[in-house]
C-alpha cells in the first residue's frame, strides 16, 4: 500500500487491489464528476459523497468540510478534508499532480463554523481557522501548519456565535499575516487583525444590510498593499456596488459607491479578478443569465463595460469561478454546466472571448458503487484535481 492508502486503512477496509486497476476505466467517469462536485462545494459544510450524487460509503467517506491551500509552503495547492471522525486529513500535492494523504490534527468540537484558510502566523504556510461554539460566544482555534502537521492554538474569541453574517479572509491591515473581516448581522464590520498569536478587533465600518446585501468578496481594488471588500447592496432593479477600502490598521475601512447596477431580470454572479492586468482587482458581473460585464477599477470607481454575451451558458451553470485558464496572467471566468462541459470567458484585457475547456463525464445511471470499496473510489480522487 502507498502512503495515500495507509491514510484510510484505519477507518475503511481495502479489498483486492488488483480489482482497482481492472475497474479503473469504468470508475474514472464516475470519480471525475464526484471529485469536481466535492471541490465546487468546498465552501459549504457537510460535504459528502452522498451529497455529490453517490450513496454513503461509510464514515471515512463523509466530509464535514473540504478546503484548499498551500499547507506545506511549496507553492502547490493542497487539499484539506475534515472527516466525520474529526480528523483533518491533508492531501499534499506532488510534482505530477498526485496527492499523499496523512492526518495532521483533529478538531473535537461538535459546533464549529466559519472554517477558513489563510496564513495567519505569516510563516509562508497556510493554516486553517475555525469558530467553535463556547456558550453564546465563539472561540477561534487556529490549526497552524508546521509543514507536516497542524498545531492547534487558541486565536481569540468572538462575542456572539450566532451574530455573524459572513467572514472574509485577507491582509486587510497590510502587515504580518492574514486577517479576518467579520461582518455581523448588525452591519458592523470588524477587522480581526492577526498578531501572530491571536486576533485583535477593530470596529472598522458599519454597513446597513437591511435593504439587501450579497456577493461580499475580497480584492485589492486600488492596488496598494492592503486588501479591500466589495459587495452589492439592494434588491430591486437599481442596486449599488460599494467598496470598503482599507485605510490602515488603526483606521479600518472607508466605504464608498463604485458603480450603479441595473438588474432588469437577474443578477447571477459577481466575481473578483484582475482582468486587465494592471495590478488592481476588477469585478465580473453576470446579468440576465448571459450578459457578462466587466467593472474595471481605476482605484476609485468601476467602469462598467459589456464584454461578452455568453450564449453557451443560456441554460444556466452548475458552478462559476475565476481561473487563469490559458496561463496568460489575466483572470478568466470559468463556468461548468450540467452536462459537465467547462467553458471559459477568457480575458483579452479589454474583452472576454468564449472558449471550450473540457467535458467531465457524468455518473452513469445505475452505477453500482457498492461493488467497490471506499479506498478504491478515494484512490481516483488522487491526481484528478485540475490545476
């Protein structure tokens, strides 16, 4: 058995390994879609093989959470899976796309939310943070990477466990490691600044969330050394895009309107990326199903331009994200539709161009997953992650 197999040997039973290779071609189609569904759901809790379209394969096949980051600092993206037995199992990416899984730590809490990845102690390796319930309060625990294991450290508290609207990760104060922006249900935005040993809170901004608030994301919209936050406000036809620019570790954020947005039918997605290569983050806005706009930042406002009528996704999409799909240094928008086809709206710097990327096979109806062991199916997740 390889190291990846040994990872699961304690919790699942491996059957005849020779059958794995005989069944490889048949299982490949199923596991490609399975792995893609797991990764697309990486920002949600209770991710499992069952929710990905396959039957429950036992305790070792149930994922509480799946996140990604560079946990050993080698420049390659690794995978972290919080299992149902509370172990954090880390798949370290190899040079050829293979993943070697080992257990790095365990989290014992039953009520944990706001699990995020960032380099919170500024050592060049990504860590994992989580908010554990502590009565009515929350307690941050950081799993700090030492390159081959995590060490758990108390990283501060939060006063109201149930009072959080959303949490974002970025270097908002421009110093040391990555920080959190905790957006409370009340509209207060707390800058939780890391001090290499815990978070220190600054009441950095107050927003009114009561009239519609969505698509909050992190970007560096003015090209300085600090991360900012963008969000869409409103629910009707006329909405506003606001940016909270970081103005330093003592002053917090300054919020201002960067663009107006007219929504005649639907606002389907807002994504952040540097689409023109000038070092400032821009936004891509998908309206009415197919109308893809780019909001180019000049450091103070977005100039909204229609860049593509994306007819390839007329019937909707399963997932949408930002990638550099042609490795030209410009961010692109990538969508996956229900057939498994992946399309890219590739940026030219002044527009988007549609490209077909690849097609992922769908799981065959009636496929008998029970014929194969957990380890045989997990085996095929190794090396299938698209880079």
